[in-house]
C-alpha cells in the first residue's frame, strides 16, 4: 500500500526490506549457516508473508520458507516458483489436504507413521498424477507438540518414507523449548536426544535443521547450524529479552505509527476513558489517536510510553477498542505522528520494551496487529 493508506486510516505498520535482508545475512553469518529456512508463518509475524518471501528470495538468496498452515503455504506459493523454492508446513496438518500439498509443493512436518500411511493412500488414489510429497520428520525431544519420541518411532517413519515412491525426505528436525531462556540443562537434553536418534539411524546431516532463533543467537557453537530455521531474529528482535542480551546488530524491520486526530485540553479533575482510571491533576493537553485493542494495541499497554515529535508521552487511561488518549506537553497540529514502537529522533521504543511492559512477548504483539492496519513498505 502507498502512504495514502496511512493518512486514510490514521495508523500503519511500516516495514523495511533493507532491515529484513540485513537480519537474514547477519544471523546466517553469526551462526555460520549455509542455508536459512525463513519462518514467515502468521503473515511473517505480522509484517506481510508475501512481501517477506519476495524480498528474501530476490535480495538475500533465501529459497526455503516455513509457514504454519496449508492456506498460508498456498498464499506464499503465489509469489514463489514451485520447484526451486521450498515451503515447509510446520506443525500438525490435516491429512485430507495431502493432494493439495503435493500439487503445490508444500512440505509438511510429520510426527507419526499413521499420518504417512493415510497420506500414501490419498496420493495413490489421486485421479491425476502428483509429484512426490516432500516431508520433514519431526522428533519430539521435549516440546511435547508432535513428533517421534523414540528411535523406533523415528525409524518406522524414516524407513517408510525412504521406501515409498510417493514420498521424498526433505528434512528431519526438532524444536527447542528453552533456547531463549536460562534452562540450559533442558536444552542440552533435547540436543542429546535429537543427535542420538538421527545418528543411530545414519540419517544424513544435510537433512537436519534444529536451530531456531534462540539457538542461532545463543547456542550456535553447541549444535549443527549448517541449516538454521529462524523467525524472530529475521524481524530484528531478541526473542530472549530481557533474560538474555545480545550484541548482534539486528535491525527492527517494523515501525508502528499512528496519527493524532484530535487535540483538546483536559481540565483538572476530569477523567478519560472507561472506568475513569486516569484523572487529570492539573489542566493538560491530550491527543486522541485512532487505534485500540482491536488493532492489536493491547489493553495492557495503558500507561505505556509513546513518542510525539521525538518526545516521550504516555497512554492515559484504558486502551479502548478503537482509540487511545495520549498526553501532550503542548498542543500539536492534527495529523501529528505518534510512534507506538520504533524510533523518533534520539528516542526509541523497541518492540521488546513494549511487549515486556504489556506482560507479553514480541511475537504475540506483532502477530496481533490487526488486518485493518495497513502495511507500508518503506524501502
């Protein structure tokens, strides 16, 4: 969308291709990776999946992507060549959609043999010829969501896939539950379990992918990182904040801006918003901004800092569905920008800081930015 959509809506998420490409190259160099599976599920963490896929493929030589659902995969496939760019479906999938997956070169994660048996029957029953279904075998080393729990479980899936023309092995992976916190013992156990299973079956390391963002940032020297599978770091934030700090120069891909569409003076003793939780102690200027929790600006952000003309102001009273009230040190013109997260002059509000204030995480905040907020490409 063009800049008119910002003026029309009064709020927008601005995204930077330069930052996205920088982050992809930076995290690969940091982890000494040769291949990146770019995680662009949930609309690329709210940034725009088709946009992210196109930018990474054309400007960062990335040709492996991961989404969560078949429909997400079909949407991204519209902008990526079928055979040269891989799209992985993370998480459990409806086996009835296997013909759609095969036809569109979507590669599902698979956690048990029964799913593979049902998938084979559907592929063989197809009335039209289909390419082999590429699959990624999941190993559950402690996340508890899906995957083989034992060597026998993994062996049955691996042998079945390697022996069936209907399938092609595309990957073997696990997902670390504590890569971005202080539970090193749990991380070490997951790592040991994964390596024990894949090595006992002599599964070629070219298929392995285990390093998520937390692992690529903080454990890159402890695990195989030829292939990394990264989401949050791509978008320029530290998934372990504030528990772990990183000096890696990641660049925030998104800036969340809104506009002041109303300015008025609040007299001493007057309150704002539902519940009258904020009462002015003296006469003060305030601005009304057309954004609220329906747009992903959570109720828990009440009292949070925003930036107006490079100065810190704050959200007064409760966040409502469609509007917030912000303090103003002096009257400002209508259509003055408000930075909800991003940089304005020398001041900055990071997505990590905003999420921590709202007792959330950056992933949740970004993916929760609503569809009525336009995404605008900055560069």
